C-alpha cells in the first residue's frame, strides 16, 4: 500500500481551494498524450523519453533513448513536424564550454532517434548558443528561439530567432535578435493566443521568469511582469508551456536552485497562477524540457448504461464495495452473499459534469463521489459541485485492461485504495501509486 500523503485539503464542497478547473476528458475513443525528452540531473550525455496522459504523472517510456554521436545533449525541445517525424533541437555542450552549435535529431516513434546534424548559429563572435526552443507559428512556419552570447561578454545572453527556410529543417534564416526583451535574458519560450505572442523568459540578473507580449514573433515585446510576479520564486529557468484539455495553461520550469522541477497552472490567460508544485516522480531527475501534446486514437473507454464490478489491479481478490455509504475494498467473490455481491455492483453512466467522463451509481441510485479524501455514495443534490465531485476521467491503468480514475474537479487526484479503503489522493508519480489506483471493470459478481 502507498503511504498516506499529508495534506490539509478537504475534497468535496469546498469551492475555491483546489476546485478551480476541471480535468476535461478527451472525446471517447481518443486520448491525450504528453511527451517530454529531458536530459538527466545525473548526466547530460543522453535523454530519456517520458509520457503522460494528464501532464502530471509522467511514465518512463525509454531510458537513454538518444545519445548524440559527439558532444552533449541539454535543453531538448520537441515538435511533431508535417512530415510525420518528431524532431528535437538541443544544446550541444555543457555550460562550461563554448558552444556555437545546436543539435538536431528525429524519430518516427519518439523512442528511436537518429542524429541529423549540428548547426553552427551564424552570429559573429559567438560564444554560446543555448536552449534552442521550437516554435511553430499559426501560419505553419517552424522557428527556433535560441539564447546566444558573444565572446566580449560570454555570460550575457540575448534571445535570437531562426526561421526554417525549407521543409526538411536543414536550412535556417539569419538570426534576428528579439526586439524588446533585451540582453541578459535566457530560455525564452513563446506561445501564441489569437494575434498575440506571449513570451516567458528568465532574467539572468534577478533569476526570475518574466512575462512579455508582442504582436509579432520577432517583437517588439513589452515586458509586462517582473520579479516574483507569479509566485514561482527565484532561481527558476527553462520555462515551457502547454495548454491542457480543460483550457488552462500549464508552465513547467527547472528549479535549479533546489534541484527540483515544478509546474503551475493559469486559468485566466496568465494573469494569476496556482502555487508551484514539484512534478511528481521525475522532479530531481529530469532537467529542462519542453512538452508536446497530441490527441491519439484509443484511450480507455468504459461502457455506459451497464453494470460492472471493479477489481483492484494489484489486489486481485478485492473489489469496490458500498458499505454504509462509504466505499471499501473487501474480498468479494462469487461465493459471497447476495447482499455483498449487490453492494459490489455499480452502473456506469456518462459523467454528470462531463459526458466524456464517467459517474458510478449504486443500486439505491446514489453516486460515487469524493468527500474529505474518502470515496462515498451520496444522493445527487443537483448541484454543480456534486456533479463535479461525482465525475471521473478515465486514464490508462498499469495492468492490461485496467483504468485509473482521475477526479474531474481536482486534476492530478486519483481514486486509489489505501488500507483497503477507497480514497482520492494526489498522484506521487510512483509505480506503487499507479498500481494502487488501477482497477479492472469486470462482469457483475
């Protein structure tokens, strides 16, 4: 059993604490897939590939998936190009070395990578070219933002823009400094919303991630927020953003000052941000990455309008059971009493708050919902809070055919067993938690 996490958060009926946005479910028959290709805190000679279906719980797909034939690999940025291949561009040297090149590799499956070439950034007197970041504009153009310094002051970085001039991504325009951000900024990452470009860039003097906007990719940018404006703290770098299924924006950044990796969410287009949290499982292991989001076919689909029992994937004799409104995990089998088997049989219905999610109803017509970390059955009071508390998003489980059920209104929290009882707890990124939160829908007992 996984250890009980320490938390003061009470789930259910407490709007405004964590209940700020829903973990919107992808359409039936599809799944959301997030991929990262970070280098490791222990080595910058290789990268791992990780995958997640919720942008929080990243699972290792392949260790040491790509090792360049020479030099190092740091700060890898990933895209999927129109030719169907995945591409990464990366820093080719350690921070101690001069580095006038950025590297390129590609893959058809995200697991097996082929080195393409090292590209010398054509800037006079160049000392270092660091942290190249892909940016695909709304017109389809492929761009790279790269932080460069020159020999006259090798630690003062300026963001430059390169634009691909062929579809093979082997030829690039002359570098142009981003206007308005200015020198002594590094790790500039841009997203576009409507006609506005939003840049997140680290100020190397203050060590804070700043925020700027522009109406053109090359600028001029206006820096809108400085200092600890978002509450992320100092000694933060390597910002990367992705939009989640629920419309929220998530930023990931490297907390190099404390050897941790963090994420934070904004539900109001960057005006305010949630308190930063360490990325479970890989914080302290993964370093400086970007995220690619894809919608892929498949995913986990449960039948609706049918009755099922739910068996623990790793405690295979134990099933969900409604006991005095609380949900426990006793041993239940075909030889159990009729009452026990009935208490372990539930009807799967479309999610009360999101039709692409799921809700679960017992024989008395009450619904599974979370309350004070515990899973329990209550009558539907018709409120939006109840509907959200009683809706779960299906994610891929650890065992074949199993499902993990993420809380709809508390993203990153999963239904799991602890001490033979069903709870809703935040994922800690461990294999044990994934096993404890995986269940198999079986024919009614």
